[in-house]
C-alpha cells in the first residue's frame, strides 16, 4: 500500500469485501491439528481494556468457553499497559496471550518474545493490513493476530459543543483550529481541548498524526535519510507546534497538572470537553458512556497537503502468544477465536482487520471531508528496523511520552526553552544518531 488514494481505496474495498476463506490456513506449520474439544489448560490473557474486563470481556469468555470448554481463561487488565508489560517482558511472566507492545521489542526481536503463528502470505488471505504492517511480522513470519484497525491520528470531538460554540464547519488548517477552540472557550463552559497531561500516554497519541501532515505513505522511509526532519514546514514540526500552541494560548484545561483518563471520557460524553487528540479506537469507549452517542464524532487533524486531507490507518493492539507459555495451544485458540469470531472490532466501532467487516459509520466526517486514507509504506529492503533504531539512539521516542511532556512544559512556561529550541535539539539528536548508526 504505497500510494495515497489508490491504496486507501483498495484498503476500504478489501475491508468491505466478502470473506471467502476460512482461518485454518493461517496456522501453517506452527498451527495445531488438535481438535477443539481436546484443547485444554489455563491461560492468562493480558489486556489494556480495563473498562471492559468485567463486562464485555466476560461475554467473550462465555462464548469462547462454549467452544473450548476445557480452556480456563483468566483476564489481567493493566492500566499502564505498555510500561508494565515491557517491564514484565524482562522475565518469562507476561501472560499467555498479550497485546503486542510497541517498540521495544523491535520486529527483529519478535521471535525472542512471541510464538510464530504463520506466514504473511497465509495471514494476508484472511486479514487486511498484514502485508504492510511491521507491527506483527518480521522476515515473512507473523507473530500476532490482527484484530482491528483505527485511524491512527485524529480528533474526537463533541458535535453539540461545536454547535453551541457556533462552529459551522470542521477546521482544515491550524489557524481555523485555534479559532474553533477559542470559540468553545468563549461561548461554552466546555474545556476546548483536553490534554490529559498527567496520564502521559495520551500525549503520545499525537504521534499518530504524522502521516496526516506528510500526505506521503513513504515519509518515514525518507525521514531516515534526512538530517533535519524536525524543521519548520516538515510533518513533526507542524504537528507538535499545534500541541504547543494549544497550551501556550490557554486552549486546554486550566488545571493542566491534574486529570483522570476515565473521568475525561465521561466528560467528553457529557459535553464538558470539545476535543481530545486520540486514535479512533477511543470512539467506541466514549460513545458507550454518552446518553447521546450521536454527538460524539471524529475528525482529521486540521491540515491539508496540496489541497488534500489525509489520515493514516493502522492496526490497533494485536494478540500474540508468549513464547514461554506452558499452554500454547490453548493460548493460540483464544487469540485465533478473538481475531475471527469475537466481534471485538464491531464492538469498538473500529475497522475490522478480518476481511469482510463493515467500515464504521462513526467516521462519516472523514467521508464528508473527502479524507484520503493512507498506510505507511513498509521499510525498504535492507532498511528494516532502521527507523526504530534511529528513534531509540536519538532518544526522541516517537511513541513515548518524555519529549511530548517537554513540549507541554515549555508551552506552560515551566521551562525556559522555546518550541524551536526543542525542534533544533531533536534535529541535532537525529543527525548524531544517523552518524552513529552509519546511515547515509
């Protein structure tokens, strides 16, 4: 999926296609020939869905055990999922089934932590996104079942708040966005944009907008060979400048040092927040809390590239098997069932990875604005993992919080550096990392 509109269209057609294959072929050489009724054992399933673990997940468990009566499933819901699981992965005790965390581990390290499940070719017959995603496979081997895809970066917004503020059309430029937030602040009692700063991981959600600002699925491959990718006019600079300006202009919550993720979802559902920067995965959670779920919408980042609006589509958490699990067949049975039979993607109002699912109606604003969906191109041959290595060596941490906290702190005035100071520092780190790694 290396082009903009054509590949976005192909993705959507694939999603809306008819499922004509069975999953049995996905197991490949690593699959099990054991009959369903013979699979037995206790498994621990790690999940980030703290909100559903005692409700919806119990329904999933009931449906699964009806098919696999000899498998005992125990859920472990973790609030700081990424940080906690990464720490536990230094041991062998990280559940039997787990949502794959973002880097680390790098794709080259997948085999050290996860059980191989089949080939990319096999999985691509059943699921969308597999052939373009480096988050579940390496060297042609798949290590995680894809469940659902989301718009990687965008803005959850309350339509009634926008209406009350007199905002008649969705913003498509940063200045229009600041103007809209200012109207919310002046004309309503709602918080214009809620950062959820203390949660930290919520700041990382902004990274999902980088391809929206690039308008180029090959952007990250090009970035590897750029000594100054954080300069004015370039995607990351323009993306995080919005984060900085929102805080600098006082368009976020007043008490920025205090927040509550679960409470903020209810506040958005109740019309007490105008906007939150989150992946589209959050839509289902917030709408479920609202008495008027039709008021909860999703819009792209306010930016156009050559007159067009783009949004990146990417896989959400994928299910992997701990290679140290003592009940691998039972663990595989759960992961496979969850990916193909649970209906989780539909329950989340997200884009199903399983071929044949429906595109969620909640993303109608994207259709109305003519948004073009793109996926990041796979790494060039011989450059697999280089972006992750650069990110780690430079200590910028695309999918980590510290540098985003730095931006917010600067905007609040708690530090003396400016936004441009931070971006210049990022460029220095990046150039130095490229030199250290010998990248031309």
